[in-house]
C-alpha cells in the first residue's frame, strides 16, 4: 500500500481516484455485445459465454433437476448459516416497509402516496473466482418482500458449465426458479432486451466487475433501470491507536481479496499506527488462499495520514466509500459527520464481513464515489412511489383560482381552461 503523509488538499483529487476503467474505455465492447444479443438472442449469449467464460453451453436455463442436485449437495452446517443470514436480512428489510401516506391538503383536496412493486426485476450475481451466493439473499429477499411478480437471476457458470451448489441453494431458499447460467455483459444485455430463454426486465440489480458496471449503465439507454453503479469493491477504514491493528489489517485484506481491481484505504491521524497495520497485513497475507489477488489490489490501495479529525472527516466524505469502518476513540464525532458512504461499520467488533453476509443490512452498495448520489439497495429499490389525488367540488372551487392564475402566467391556456370550464359549470349550477 502506498503511504501519503499529510497530503495537501490539492492532492486529494488524485488520492480519491479508483483503479477502474472509465465508461468510455469499455463502452465500445459493451455496445457491440448489446447489439448482438438484441439481434440474435440466445445464439449470441451462448457465443459470448464461450468466448468470455470458456464454456460451451447447450442451454442457458438451470433445470429443476440441477437445482435439486445443487440443494442436496450443500452441507447442513452451511445451509443453517445461510438460513440465519436469510432470517436477519428479512427482519431488517421488512422493517423498512412504510405505510400509505394520506393528507387532506385543504378542504376537499385529498392526496396520498402508495408504494407498488416493480413487476419484473433481474438479479445479477457475480461469479468467477468467488461466486457470491450471499448476493442472492441481499437482492431476492427485498424483491419478494416488495412483491415483485417476476424475478430473474443470472450468474456466470463455473468451469464445469454449472452454477455452484451454494448459489442454487440460496436461490431455491428464496423461491427463485428462473435461473440462468450467464454472466458478464451478455447477462445484462439478455435481461435488457430479452432472448428466447431470458425474460426482459424493468430493472436490473447487483454488483459486478467494471464490464458489468458499464453494461448496467448502458442498459439505462434502452429503458431499463438499474439499482446503482456497483463496480469493484472498496473499503475505507479510519482508525487510531485505540483500534486493534490485527482487526484493521484483516478488514483491509477482506476487501482486497475480492479482486485485483478492488481498493482499500486506511485513514489515520496517528502516523505511528501505520507500521502496526503494515506488519499485521504482511503476516495475515501469507495465509490467504487468494494472496495474489489481494497483493494486486493492495498495489492500488493507500494509507493516508491526516493532521486531525476534522480534515480526516472532510477527506472521507470526499472519497465517498462503499464500505466505511470507524475504529477511533472519537467515534461519535466521525459517526455524526458521515455524509457520503454506502454502509458504515462502527467499532472494533463490527467487521465489514458481517454486513456482507448475515447482520441484516444490504451489501449491494454504490462504489467509485457514487455514494455521494446513490443509496445502497434497500426495500424501496424494488418499489415505485405512485401518488394519487381526489378533489371535491368544493375543493376545486377553493383551489381553482390559484391554478388559473399560475397557468395563465406560464402561458398555458389549455391548463387554465381545464379549471375554468369546471368552475363555470359549478357556478351555473348554483
């Protein structure tokens, strides 16, 4: 990890850059795949699966037999762990339900807002070297609580041309049956346009690599919504001498092992703390099966010493981390000053891994600084807020003149007429 001691504010822009390709760098390839899938459907998806994943598939959809075999192959202990996680995630997301809001604005003018589910949603579950079956829980559970009618799941096949047993079990546990062995750009394109096998959807959810992130952004140009820009994983830890260096190192490595394009940041006001963390990282790294991946990610990562808490907080909000761990003596100050973060983890005994799996919060979060504009996935991500209103005869009489004056001021005579005609008939009836 690179060290930066008391960097100038003018250097911050470079410090908050992520090691990912830009939309412009990847859009040509992504658009090419999109056009082929749009025009050729399953045939193109199968070709790109062979090209990118090195797997020749005959069919895309996972059969009921495959699901059953996968479910039966998962050890009981892991099933129990997944069930506990499911229960916690359900509890937290059910608590996010809101009641219909009804207001009588003025006499005879009633307005209300209802939440309705998005009918058709697509879930992208990353695969590759680390199939994230936990993401199924994070996406399928709120989709079901919201009441989405059709839930489509896409995840890349492994080298055997199958989905991992854990993925199939988590999907089965969540009641999913439209499961497809397809990943990357072609999966997003398939859910955008629909193919002979893959249904089209109204909104696509889920994290992925930089290609998936750009594909999701491109999908919005074809009238498909997305949850948020969620690319390579990232973590920022702020810590001081009250933190446990071993804990901090383990948290940094837990994100570094996601992929070579992941990024981890340590921010501290205590320069002496850096050496403790560096020593702990070097020790723990030796025992990581994904050591090479973590090492590559650490090359893109940084340790930053800032003068005081106020400057540290300002820098952290400028960075806008996906995951943000706070392990400092002045905990309340940092928590109260959070402005931009996907999800926050407080104290020495709140590792980011807890949120990734089983504490209940959602782990599908904005990366690359998008936490400045986007929330992480939550129950409302799967719903639309629809407003209603009903105005009585007395209500339109009382409100009508204001509407007429405003419409006339904007030069929209038709708008004014819609009020004037009603008022005239009401007056004639009197």
